[in-house]
C-alpha cells in the first residue's frame, strides 16, 4: 500500500520530536533512573510536544498537498470536459519545487483551454454555416442514425426529428437505396437522386465521409432545391421550340409558293398573288427576328437608354396619328385625350413611343371592327400615366398574368393571322422596367382591355 504524503510527514515529525526530546533529556543529565525519566511532568511535556509535532506535520503536509489536490481536481474536471481556473493556484504553492509543478500545470491548462476554444468556435462556426445553408444537409452515423440535420433539410423534405434514421428518411421519400452501397463507394463517387416534393424539384446527393485513417464513418446527404433551374431549363426548351416553330411556319409557305412559281405554268396574276404571300411571310420572319434581336439585347444588357425629359402628350398624340390608318382599316374610333396636362417624363423617348405603339396596335388587332380605342394621358399625385382603353375581345383572367411571357398568346392562330409575333408585350415590359415605370393590365372577356402605364418625372439616382 502506498503511503500518503500527509501521514508520512506527520510520522516523521512525531519521530523527530520524540528523538529530539529524548536526546535533550539525556543530555541535560537530569535522568538518573528510569523512574525520573517516566515522571508525570516529563510525560505531559512529551505529549504536548507530540501534539505540536502532529499539528505541525499536518500543517506542513497540508501546505504541500493543497496545490497537488487542486491540480488533481483540475485534471478530473478536464477529463469530465470542464476546465477550472488556475489563476490562484500559485498562491497556494509554498515550495519552489511545487512552483514548477504549478507552472507546468497552468501552462497545460492554458493550452487545453485554447484548443478547447478553437475547437468550440470551429464547431459553432460549422453549426452556424450548416443551419443557415439554403441546401439541406443530413449526416448519418455508421449505425444509420441521424447525427445532424439542418433546418433546410427538414423544410425541403418535409420531415422532422422523429425521422431519425437513414431507413425512415429514405422510406418517407420513396427512394430505393442501399446504405452500404453508399458507404463503400469508390473515391470521389457520389449517388444522386431526383425527387419532387410539394412542387419542388430536389436533387439529392449521397456521399460517404471518412475518419483521418480513411475508414468510413457515415454518410452525408445534401439536398438542393433545383426548381428554379428546372423551370429555367424548361423555359429555354420552350423558347427554342417556339422560335423554331414561328420561323418554320412562314418558311414552309415561302418554300411552297416559290417552288410553285419555279415549276412554271402560272398566269401572271397567280405569280403576283404568290409573290405577295412570299413577301408577307418574309416580312413576318423579319419582324420576328427583329423582335428576337431586341429581346436578346435586353438579355445581354446591351441596351443603353437614351433618357431625356420629354412631353408624353406629344408622343401619345404622335402614336395616335401614326396608327390612324390602321384603325381606320377596321373602322375603329381612335382618340387621344389629355385629362390633366402632365409634367414632362424622364425616359427613352423612342422606346416609350414603341411601347405605346405596341399597346395601341394590340387594341386595334384584338377589337372587333367598329370598336373604340382611347388613349388617355394625365397625371395624379405628380405621377404621369398613359391609359389605353379598348372595347375589344378582352383577355381571360387565367391568361392575364402570363401575358408578358415571351410567345404567350391567348389565341395563337388569331395572333398569327393579325401578324403578331407574341413578343410585343414582353418587349414592352422590358422597356418599362428599364425606364423605371410600371405597367398594369385589366381586362374582361368581350368587354375590353385597359392598359395603364406610369412613368417617372424625375431623374432617378
Ligand atoms: N388589347 C388586347 N385585347 C385582347 N387581347 C390582347 C390585348 N393585348 C394583348 N392581348 C393578348 O396578349 C397576347 C400577347 O400580346 P403581344 O405580346 O403584343 O403579342 P402579339 O400582339 O404579337 O400577339 C396577344 O396575343 C393577345 O392574345
Ligand atoms: Mg402585340
């Protein structure tokens, strides 16, 4: 059995006192026989010395063991994950040898504290990043338990804390996947799955993670919402299909009519009629390509607006004048009315003229013969507005919010017959946005349509 420092010091103090006492007694030659040696007074003095030795030993041993005890307590705390303060430890170390021990201990504690701090801040940084990521992240241990799941993962997959294993989550998502297959994937390989939950297109990637010694420790699942990119991809495909179709239709006519002309045996009148069709179709292609080029300039931000202060009344009246003949052809009554003389607007004059032309030409096209189209210009609360009102065929409510999409038309055949490309309103929207204006359409089927545009009157910083 090991001896404690305390008992050893007490023992040595007592032995020392006894030896010193006996030696003193002998040397003082008071001792003549054993009787005198064991006299009551001598024994009492011996007891008092022994008591003093015991207490002295206890005090000295305490002075030595106190910092050792503290260090021991500190070690225990470290092993339990707590760290104790070492600042006052030095005050208790009463011997230079202990000073060194306390110094080493303090140094060690400081190092542990620093490492702990680094580790904690690293951990909380990682946790903050994971929690605020738009992508969902779930980590599974080798025993297939969820060890981490961020909020995005729960939101995207519609799951909660109760789904706490790989199997529960995979079953809920209806994916067939083997955990071991992921765990033993070759280096840098992942498994991907695409699913749709609540109208969201999700891309899920499974990847194993390893310890330092490269043994598999679990699986990470990363969930990304790809709805927007799927939508964009579909829009792109739709756009290409639309462009091809729009170009193919006039091309087929041009090809057919020109081949007929080339085959000969046609009267002069027939040739003239077919040539007119070819010319009309070529014009349609020309318009389409011009519209596409304009949109592509918007897309690539190649448009530089020539903004200036100008009178919107002049522009609106000019448009009405230019469209007079087109309106007359359909027996429409086209009017331009200034309700309140508005201040000048700050925008690109030519582009705004194109906007009003487009809207008035739509009203002319989509109003039965003999209709009324009125362009109102005015201002309320220092806001300049242009209102184009017709009593035409109107737009069904379900089509209203798609009307600014490229190639979107309520009635394709009708639009084509009218020479429309289906790109007019998308160009209008780009111009209005680029000039800091607003556009709003109200419509009722068989009653008519009202397009309201507002434009800025001040230079926007
Ligand atoms: N004033 C209107 N009355 C009824 N329908 C309209 C009106 N303006 C636009 N539309 C509808 O919106 C669609 C898109 O208009 P637009 O982009 O100018 O294409 P386009 O005129 O070439 O067909 C038209 O095809 C038509 O169905
Ligand atoms: Mg149009």
